[in-house]
C-alpha cells in the first residue's frame, strides 16, 4: 500500500505510533542519566566508568549497529527491519 492510498486515520495512527516510539526512545536514553548516581553508589563505580557507560559505549554501540542494520534495510522490506529492531529493543 502506497502512502497516498492511506486514509487520514491510518496516516494519523502511523504518526502517533512514530511519536510514541520517539518518546520511549528518549525516555530509554535519559533513564540512565537520571539513575546514574544510585547505580554508581550501588556498584561502587568510578566517574570514568560511568562516563564511558553513558557516553562512549552507547555511541559505539549505535555506530556499530547502524552499519549491519543499514545493509539489512537495503535487502529486506523496511517494515521487517523496523519491527525486528523494535522487538530487539
């Protein structure tokens, strides 16, 4: 089904779903920052370790995951890639 064939309700529903995923993604990324101090105290982690965990390792994972996912998106329908990514998340 092409986007031009969608009804207004379907377009609004799809946009709502994309917005909800964006909100959950933002919450997911920010929850670590919110809980940083309690986690640091619980495990006795250093500031350096916590900085790497919330910054460097997170960015490295995103960078490394984007390459195979981009190649996969070129080979299979995007709906499958998006659904699989959301399921793995």
